[in-house]
């Protein structure tokens, strides 16, 4: 919001991970007896079919001892040193993905 929604203050936020998903954002009158203005907006949702690959994992095939062993060989203190939370999460997630990639099967949706 770039318009005041409570007196001269901007207190209301509309979050979206897609810029074009929110349209026609309007600030309306006060809500009931409160001192906040109401917000009105349109959510744009486009649907349709597309050819996509669906990834599924066969966890029954997993060699979990090998996965645990590979994770134990990583010096996590060194890897995570001076890195932020997102970088650490990405590193961890990438290792898990690599270790479980052999369990993944692909089929057309």
C-alpha cells in the first residue's frame, strides 16, 4: 500500500509472490466502528492445462544408511561458517536433493 489506511499511517500490506496477481487495489471507507480503512483488490488467477513433468520419489528404494553417512561426512560448522540462514538452507537442501535424486522417477502429467 502506498496510501494511508489508518489516519495518515500506512499500516496495511498486501503480499504476493507474483507482481501481476494483485490488481485494482483500492482503499475504501472505515470498517464498521474501527479506525482502519477497508482494502479491496482483485486476485488474478489464470488456470489452464500444460504439459508438465511430475516428479515422484520411491522412498521404499532409499538407502538411508548411505544418505546418513554422506550427511555425517560433511563438516557442517565449516560449511555454515559466516553464511546466512538462506544460504545454509540452500546448501542443506541441495545436498538432500543430490542424495535423494536416485529415488526420483519422472512421468508426463
